[in-house]
């Protein structure tokens, strides 16, 4: 399948570039959303070795995901960032604290 071939050859470098792009606060909300959407798909590809390498790239930039969740820019984008954090965060208490903080910031609407 073409997608499988593409994923195998480029997934990790693409994940690295997408994470670097998220560090740029000047990118548009729609681009941020697409970056996170694509990252989400790269971390769950059928090849577990590639998926784990992509998760490593995401893990290296978790601060950008936390910032995205807490930024208040867009709910859908924050959701993608949170889902990615669920996949890569190694300290569950951080996720619990993040969710509590995000709920507080949203006035309990989460």
C-alpha cells in the first residue's frame, strides 16, 4: 500500500519536523491542528517500531503539547495535544494535573 510505504520511509523525520513546527507560536491555528492530527496518526501506525520512534519524537517536545492544551486557542487542537500526551507521558500524575488545570481554566466546562 502506498501509505504504508510512505509511513515507513518518512514517519520519524516528519514527526520531528511537525514537533519543531509546533514550537513556532506564529503558525496558524489550522496548521497547528493539522500538525497534531498528523502526529496522532504517526504514533499509531501498524509498524510498532516506527510508531514508537514517532512517540519518542513527540515525547521530546511534550512541553509544546502542554502549552497547546493550556493555551485556550482551540478546543479541537487542545484535544489532539491531550490525546498525544496520553500516549507519550511517562508520569500519569502530570496528566491528571494537566486535566485539573485545564478544567479550572475552562471554568469546569471540560
